[in-house]
């Protein structure tokens, strides 16, 4: 029996704004340790599902960051998008259509490669799991059960009347000595009164969004309960980019819960006491993290005086808190959030306001990661933008040109190799070069230390979509 781990990494939520942005969602953030949530999701299952049996599904906007993070977790030869041996396989959705299309696309691919009796473990990439050993025990039991021909979901024992989660009602009272139960029905996110009632009953679990599917059973149930999506994928080559793109275009967005799990009679739930959190807002991250003697969580340079039970996050500057309690203070280079922890669930209201103002502060940070390194916007005004660009050793930007802007590069660290039209030359520290509008050019770092340049852009339009790529080693 082949077991494939499918890691869903295409989400672009902003519930941890201003730290998370649409182009830097929470799965790509380092929130609790040395690894990001995506890296932890992949690493956590290695003893059960090796990296060559892991498929990570993301979107084109996040592809480069996902690939870079997995390379950093393993090694540069163990991650690709072609599925060769000894590699994490990255699958790129042509469009975001919720979880059902992504999962059924994976199931068709899995059936083609390994047959109907293969098993898929579906893992969101943005969850925290504190009890790793218990998680692995539950995972093994779940795989064994799913191999019998059923569809299994992970259920979390409720501890308070949460209105932001879906619930799973079992057919019998939960027993502390048992793990797996037949599902009676799924309950959408309830209001407070209903959530209190569900908590009082002894038959309900939170729906974690983690699943283990027998592939043949999943596709059989999809043909009955979600025929539109099933038909879109059942006869295509799941590795053909054009076929997959057409299939995604032809269907409506739908979650796997709504498409199949709420209808099938082959659903089971495994009770998972695994220290789980979906990290839905700053309060939930606070509750899931280690705290100091005053109940505070701090990051960056800070001074806390008479401060208790707070989440203090800083990046570039000193953060001082005085006489605060139960507050989140999240300071980034371009935005500051100050809010009671129990109000941080309202972050969507902030994002909506930013969209109304046509701001980009919910989309990306002033520092933007790229597969070759990163850049940071230092200042911008009408007709100009100033960046600091850092290119890692041995890396290079695409061969490109711009319709609307010129660029002036000053090297402040390392050595740059510059291609400008048919000319190649080196620019050393404290030297500069000029790239006129429309000129084909490339920047690369031939050295063994990071290349740092100050880039001054001038022109009528200075956004990132004014990049026409001719050649790119990262496949963008």
C-alpha cells in the first residue's frame, strides 16, 4: 500500500496581519521555532511519509518561496517540480478553487501512479501541532483504518465554545479509551449558543481540516456527490499543465467538506489529542506558544514594564510596552498593530479597509523574498523608488527588460556581474552602473559572499509587473 502525503500550501490568508500578507501567508512564517509552519508540516511526517512521497500543492505566486523553503529544509537536490526520485514534489494550481479540486487532482494522479488502494494523507501547511509523538501515533492508526476503504478526518476534542471551527458529530458518545468513530454529520461554524450546546454534548469534535483518504473510495464518492469536479479530472493527464489548467477553469470553487465529506456515509473521525491549533489569529498563536513568567511572548528588541499576558513582536526597532495587559503589539517595517488579544479575530476588517484604500500593505512586505535572495523598499515617491537588493552567492536574476523604468545600481557589498545587452562586466564595491529603459539586462553574484546593491528606479511606472523576462533559471 502506497501512502502519499499531500500538503496544502496555497492559502494566502492575512489573519496574522501585519506579519502575514497575501504574498507571505502564515505557512511561510517562522512563528514558534527555527522552521516555518510549512517546513514543520513536511518534517513532522518524515518517519511515516518520506520526502519523495510528499506532494506540496501551492499557487504560482507562492511557488518560488515554497520551493526555497523546502530546499532550505532538506538539500538543493531534494526538491523539484517534476517528481523525480528522492524529491519533494511541488504541484502548482493554475487557479485557486478551494480544497476539493486540489485534492481530487491529487487523487487522480495518485490512482494513476499507485492504484485505487493507495492512501493520501491531507495536511494543511499552516497548523501548529505541539504533541508530535501523539500525532504520529494517530497518523499511523488513521492510515491503517483508511486502508480498509474509508474516508477519515482528524477530530479535536473541544475545550471551549469556538464559533470559528466546524464540528463533527459522532454516532456515539466519545469514549476515552477509543480513537475512531463513525461520523454522523458535519456541522458548519455555529453561533455562540449552538457552540455552547455542542460543547456540553459528549459526541462532538472540532473539524481540524486534516484527512486520510483511501483513494479509490474518495474518487468513487466524488463521482456520486461531486460529479462536476470528478468529471473535470477523471480522464485527464494529471501531469499535463494544459489539461490541468482547463480542468480548473471549468469548475467552481468548493471545499472537500462540502463536496464529499458532508454527504458520504463512509466517513470516520479519529480523535486526535495532539496539541493542535489552526493559528487563526494572534490570540490563538498566543495561547499555543511558550510564555515568560509574566505571561508575555516577546520577539525582537523590547522593554516590557508592568506588562502581562501580551504578545509583543518587533522587527527593526525597539518596542516598549508600559502598563499593558492582554494586548497584541505587532510591529513591522511598514505597519503597526495594537489590539486587545481577544479582538484580533477582527483582522479581516483591517484588510477590508486596506483594500478600500487601494493599499498594498496587506499584500506584501517592504522586504520581499525571491529565489535569488531578497529586496527591501527603502523609500519611494512620485516617479522614483529606492531598493536594497541582496543576491545570494551563485544566484542570478532573470534576463529581463522594463518598458517604463531605468535603474541605477550602486554596489555596497560584494561584486556584481552585469549583463547589459551584449556587454558583460563586473561592478565592485563603491562602483555603479546604469540600465536605461528598455535595455535587456541581468544581475548575478559570482562571488562567495552576498551581493548588496542600492537600486534607484526612475520612470512613469515602477511596479513589479513591469518586468519582461527573457530567460529565468527559476522557471518564473
